[in-house]
């Protein structure tokens, strides 16, 4: 049921197209948004899961979501893993040549 509701909502958004709400409505909506980000995997072999959650966090902040309203759950074992060629860093979009994007 939830899936159908989400699908119908996405279809409605597509049908509406590029409509933009008034600025005051948009600001009020941002102020009330909360997010929960979860990377349920651990270990360097699941690097992408943690990198994706970190990227989603950055996108939310960039779009005005209050960082205090973003709950992030992830095992902190990839950024400083011995196999990470860039210790302390995660990259979500590699260039394909082994360097961060």
C-alpha cells in the first residue's frame, strides 16, 4: 500500500512538472523536514553504502535541511580502513581512473 502511495505521489509530481511553491512555503517545509540515513553494512567491501549515506547527508545540507534534523546511522569503519587509499576520506563518485571524482 505504501509503495502504491509513493508511486502515485511520484506520478503526480511528474504530471505537475516544474511547479515551484512560493518561497515562504518552501522555507517552512525545509524547517520541518527530518531525515534518517542508514548504512546497514560494515567493512571496506561495502564502501559504497557508507559513501552513499555521506553523500545524501551533504545533499540534504546543501538543500537547506538543518543538520540537527538529520539522523545518521553507519558503522564508522571504512574511512580509516587500511585498504582505503585516501585515509579519512570517502568518495561517492569515482572518476574511473582510481582518483576521487
